C-alpha cells in the first residue's frame, strides 16, 4: 500500500488508491496449479509402483503390471497438456505423442493378453519393428542436425548481425593424441523486426551465455547462420548417427528374416 503525505486518505477497503494497479490474483493460479498437480503426480507415481509390485505376483498379473507401468507415461503426457492449457501456452507436440504412444501401448498389451496366437505373433513383430525404428529415427536426427546445424554457407550467409548467446554447450574431439573442445552456442538475434534463434555447432573460440557476437545470416532464410569461428568438424556425430541407423537396420533385417518371432 502506498501512502502519500498531504493527500486525502481516499484508498479503498483493500488499501489501494484509485490510480494504483491492483495485483491480478489470477497470475498466481498457474504456479499454484503446478505445485498441487506436481504433488499429485508424485503421489500417483508411488501408488503405481506399489500396484505394479502387487500385481506382479498375481495370475496374469504381469500384463496388468506392464499396463500400469505404461499408463505412467500417459499420465505425464496428459499432465503436460493440462499444464500448457492452464498457462495458456501453445500445446507441445511431445506431450501429445507421449500420450498417444502410451495409450497405444496399453491397448497392444491388453490385445496381446487376450488375443489369438496369430495376433500375438503380429504384435511381437510390430513391437520389434517400432523398437528398431526408434533408434533409426534418432540416428537420422543426429546425422541431419550435425550436417545442417554445423556450419552455414558463407557464400549465402552475407548479412551481418550482432547476436546474443543464450546457451552454450560444449563437445570434445580427440585428434593427434589431444582433446579439442568445441562450443555449440545458441544465438538469439533480430532481423527485419523478427527475433530468431539458431544453434551453431563446433565453434573453436569461447562462447559464453549472455555475451554478444558478430555472426552472418542468410537473408533469404534468416534461421541459417554462419559463425566465422565455426569449423567443419561433424565427422564423429555423422558417424555416430550413421551407426545408430545401420545397426538397428541390420539387426531388424536379420531377425525378421531368420528368427521365428
């Protein structure tokens, strides 16, 4: 409450003057919701663990225990979507994907329990296929990110901007018996009134969060940037990603061709 000398005491019953902005109590609702909902999720997690332990010792309890385990991920996904809705944020697709995959997983386990042998055979093969595809997608993501994000084309990135480093992780590479440290900064910059964020990999010079640096962007595609201190050193990430793709692919082909799953 503000008190001004030599002024008439004309504040209201809550202690606010007519020109004084009242605090919007609704602003605290999302924070309060997160605290309450977070405690509920933690309690449910321990309840689920207890139920899994109890169900595992009952006839056909293994299937029920597995369903209870999978539903945890569905609960986390639904909780994330509810939290985004309360905070009036844009729905994050990963929450939806986690929820959908969890529901599909519970349906598949139940179908496997009550289904015929042909259905079980199909579900086993489908489960293996999706398991291997997960690693293949991760590997492809690593390869694409490494190639596209490592270094912009200096012939196309011709517009100079001053960018702020908002995050800077590090990576290492072994060469000639020594270890080379590279920085992977995420830059935030403004171009033609719009703010962009872009990550550059393998920068040889120190990058610190909160500091400003001169970089170049592609005027036609402002999210593509070129850092003069970046180097073409994405061989290891590409090889690592390629291994993530090749090994599951080979194993999947061999298993489906020769194993009776």
